[in-house]
């Protein structure tokens, strides 16, 4: 579905509502167009690939011999049964609560059959595509081939178009893809480059330049951090939100979703400069052949990747391992995250993009929920969600959306003192039309104070510090203090926090906490009233505004339920 700036892949939305009715007529039309007959049925894909962009002007064709890298995804088996299983395993009132599957068990129960997988591989090879990789669950097949081979395999013509909002061309198929297989497929990632994934951090100087003001007018600088110029370190966030020493994330594995690799020298520089030592083993994993190197020499920016590591490690300095999963397409990255050994139980994503079809990753996010994995997505740094200010993947119903706050601590490496909403925190009602989940429809969660939707998914779910108050090293250049901010700091911070929770759960002889939204919403709102538990497990952020919404008592569309207190660990891992 998505790819890096220089690769073959991005996303573009179309609604799935008329998929069932139009797929057959489209399939027949495609076959007729390619010399088939109406009695020959082309197999459909179960997700959309073509974005309706009226302002996109066709420019030409991709060269027939140009190479493309794609990730062909097969659907899960028995989606309704998977939905039911996930509902049970994440429901605190269910006898099956947290009775997770292993990746092998998931594949056996819900994965494509070996026959369907083998048949698809044979079809792709026969069409002129070369198999480059894939994962053990038979869900994705990574291929490479010429444009002409892609057009033959999927009954499309690869066109180029002028982007309606960006000064560039993009490529994409002229119609929805189909095959001559007897089985439907799920999705093809890399079939276009309409939407380019972007890291969700912001720079104070760039915001000031855009607004025509001085940097100091953008927002307060940190005054109580233990880093240079009183900036905050990852360890300061641990002190503010956990405050203890017993839990360090020991025995836990954390994953980070990244579209580019990193230069680990930048991570070393960060820890050397703040006189700390990193004891967490770092693994850089290429999920589809994408380089894991990112240096100034090759024009790569690793600022996001480095800050993700510093926030996760700062919160959980005793992790058994941190793996950075690097890839050019979202399905390749997340496929690796759901099948790796050891399995990352808590995951941070600090990137945003616009999907062709918002349902594309649902089968992966549901697999994570079924396997006891927690996926955190930064809610964005451009305030209120809208069709022009995309929320993806933070508005998906199976991820934990993380908003931003402005934190003050009592002293350097000191305790939490106060918190207000960050003025740029992303949040609102799902611009992708995702229906409100059952756990968010609990009576009292959506009310006149927070102005949320009773029909659409609302976000964020939780939050943490995201203001321009951090110490950052990256890009093989000088480190900065109080220059960078964004919800991209808050998402890996929460991933590290859940590593502490999972350590406690393991000590209690319990399973990992997995998808936490059903638990925290049910615990915080009881019979239409805020519970006493909520007041002890979250810092309720009640002041501040971001775009169309303001912080409010209880749940709101700027900070969600707020930031974590240490007592939340006991609630999640009793």
C-alpha cells in the first residue's frame, strides 16, 4: 500500500462500500478489454488501489522496462471468525481475555492455505515477476518485475499523473487490478506512489518561519529537563510518567516501524552527550531489501529514527531488545512485525500516510491484537484531523492513537508537575470514515464537552509530551535542544511504557497486555461516569486547545484520556 519516497508504493483512498457490487462488473470489463469473454471471470482484489482524484491530470505511461517492487498480499481465512476472536481476546469480560495465539497458531487458524499461496506464487512467476521475499505466514509475496510484467499480471496500465496538491508526478494503475486466478487476493503494495510516508516530528524554527514569528513565540522551551539547555531526555519522560526504578522493560522486545534506516553513531552520540549508557541491543531489520543504512553521505535523514529509539529506551532502559523494522511498503514492514521471533510485543509508529483503502492493514492489526501485540501510532502534528490533514494510521480502530501534551516536571529528572494540551496535537473524528469501535461507544465517553462523534472513530486515545522541549541528535550534525517536537516522541514513549507493563505482567504470571483500548475505556468510564480508577491511573489533561477541540475533563479529542501514571501498570497488569 505505501512506499518510501524513491520506491514504488503509496496509498490512495476509495471507499469499500460498493466493492461487492462493482467488482464483478469491473472484472468482466477488464477481461473484455484484454480480449477475454464475459464467461471468463477475473479474480478481484478485496481492497481498493485507485484513488479518485479529479484534479490529477494524466501525463503519460511508465516505461515498459522500468522495474517495480511490489508486495502482493493474500487475505486471511475466515475474516468473520477472526473478528469474533479478536473481540473475545481483547474483552476484559470474556473468559477468553488475553488467551493469545502464537504466530504459528494464527497462521494455522486464519492464514491462507498452502495451496492458495503456491497457486499465487506460480501465477506471479508465470506472469514474468521474480519472487524476492515474503514472510512465514504465507500472507505476503514480495516480487520484482518490469512494468510490462506488472501490467500483464494485474490487467492494468501503469500511468503517470500530475499530483493535484504537490509539485511532482505520481504513478498509478488506470483501473482496479485483477488476475485470472480462481481466488481473490487482498492487496498490492507498491502499485502507486501518490502518498509519501512522512515522519511526524516538527521543528520549532520551521514552524516559526511558516508563521512569520520568532522561534520563541512558537511555544515554551523546557525549563526542567536534565538535558542541555534544560531540554528533556527520554529518561526524564520515564521519571515523569513512571517514577520508579523496579521496572525497566527487562525481558521485553520492542519494535519500531520505519521507512528509512539509521546511523547508530547518532544514537551513541546522544547517550555520550547526556552522560548515559545504552544497554539495549539494537537490531536493524530490512523487511523487503530496503537499506538499513541512513547517512548524510547518501542524503538520508535519520532524525525520526534516532529520536524514536531515545524515547523508547529512555522509558524502558532494560529492554531485552529493540528492533527497527525498515521497509519500503507498510505491508512488508508489518508482516515482519507479526511473524518475527522474538515477537515485538509493543510497537511504536511515528509515520503518517494516506491509504488507498483504510481497511488494507486491518487484517494485520487484528493479527497483532490476536497475538498480544500493542501498536501505538502518533496522532499527528497538524491539529484537527480532516481529509486534507490525514490521520492514518492513528484513526484505525485496532491501534492506540497517541496525541501530544506540554509537560512540566518538578525538577531535572523529577516527577510530573503539570500538563496542558499541545497546540498542534492531532485529533478529531476519523477522516477515513472508520466506524466508532464498541469500546469507544461506551456510555459517557463521547459527550457534549469533548464534542466527539457517536458514529465515527475518535482520536487520540492517550497522549504524552510532544512540545518543542526535547534533546535530539541525528543526521550526523550537531545535536539540538528545544528545537524538535511532535507526537512522534509520544508514540515510542508509550511503547516503552507498555514494555514496563508487560514486564510486570510476566512477573505476575500473566500474558502481555496486548491491545489496551478496550481495557482502558472500560476501566475509565463506568455507568456513564468517570471511575475512581481513572483518576489514579491517568493525568487528566483539562487545559489547552488544538484546532477545533479543547482538552476537557475525562476523554477529549486533543489528549485522549491523558498521559500515564505509574498506577496504570497495576490496572493493565493486575
